C-alpha cells in the first residue's frame, strides 16, 4: 500500500472526549468501530498492545526488525512504521481514507504486526478465537503520565490537555483517551493469567537491558537469532537512534506539531525535575479512588505502594 499523501491537509479541530463502552474515547477511534469489532485475526498475527505512550513504537520496531529487518531492509528506510504496523482502531478520515482495519487487511507480510491501545475488554474477539500472539507493554504510571501529557500537547487529534495540573488531575481520574491507566495495565495482567499466548513486558526492563528483553521476545515467539543479530537489533533500537530515524519518529505525520514537542522525547524511568516532581509523586500516591468497590480500593492501595512509587511494579511483576 502506498503512503497516503496527507501533506496538503489542514489541521483538524481538537476532538472532544465522550464515554464509549465505559471508557473515554474520541471519534477517531470509534467511527470505524463495527469493522474493528468484527476484525478477523489470523493465528499467526502478532498484536502489540499498550496504554498510550508506554513503549508501543519501541516494541513495534523491535518486532519489525526481528521478522523483516533482513527479509525486507529497503522497507525499513522507505515506509514509516505506522504503515508497516497499522494502528487497528484508528480512523483519521480528515487525513486519510485508509482506516487501521483496512491497512491491517492489506498487509502482505507474515506475520502481520498490528498495534492497539484498546483495553483488554474491547479487543476484537477473533484475536482470542485464533489464539493470536499478543505482546503487552506496561510503564510506570508517573512516567507514562508525563509522556502522555507532552504527546497530547503536540498531537492535534488528541483532546486539548490544558496545563500540567489539569492533565494530571484527569489522568488520576482515568479521564484520558483509552481510559484509566490502572484498569488498562491490570486488565491485561489478569488476562495473562488465563491466556498463555500473551507476553507481558515492562518498559523499565527495556530501558534497563534491551538485549535481555529482545531475548525474551524471541523465546516467546519461537525465534532463533544469532548473538550478532541480537546485538545489531539492540543497537538499532536504542532510543537516541530511533529519535533520528524518520521512518520511526513520526515526523511524516502532519497532525503532530513538532515545534511543541517531538514524538519521542526521553526513554527515562522515574523522572525528576520538569513536570515530574516530588509533588506529583505525592499527589499520585495520595490520589482518591473514584467509583470503585472496597476490594478495588485495596487493590489500588497495593498498586500505589508499588507500581506508582517504585520501578519494579511488584504487584504486577512477571512470574
């Protein structure tokens, strides 16, 4: 499929959020919902699932290199990653007539690599029926919030984020596109307990030792690569390298304002300074729980003591 020419399109008005199936969404991710819901997965598909700004592009690029880096190297330098790995639920009609489902259906690669930000309960049923492989990535909530804030500032198809304090308040209440961070990461973790074809990764582990996580991906996917190939991929997916790669850093997307912020900012964990301060940490750790059962409150308390305060996500840590 050719890259759609979106250069002459004007920036859209910022969308409004609304409740959709119990989570906050915008029309860019619901207008094509029937086709999303009825999307036909295949047994060899690989779905990359994350909460927004939790390492989606990073893991997508690793998988793309693992499967197609040697098979189709020209594609790595001529086609943006968002064309190689479609965003399933996206439907940006103001810019392209091609929806994410159509892009996925048109892929000729095997396996098809597809990305989504959907919470687990909204994933098309066919992925479970076909026993497709799924890679989920979770990120510390504080870092995730900072990254999401800057993303919303520069992405004109996201709702207006307001200032940091306003955004943080919404984030803690789960009033962001694709819903609450906690429900997203815990929902996928619970699914992992009953669905064996799901690998649950942590962004912090990728930062700490990318090569080790590449090995984990290979083990999960049944891939065998040489030490030299693993080192080559690990070097190629270092954050500073990806930031300079025009096929990865999204500079070809016209509705992102790179004068405000780059798409890829920092691959940091437990940020200090800037908007991520001690006050932010205290606010998030002390955040009140809205509309939850007593059991859920206990779960959130345990999560605050670990996932919102430490790198290790102890209450969700992989086994």
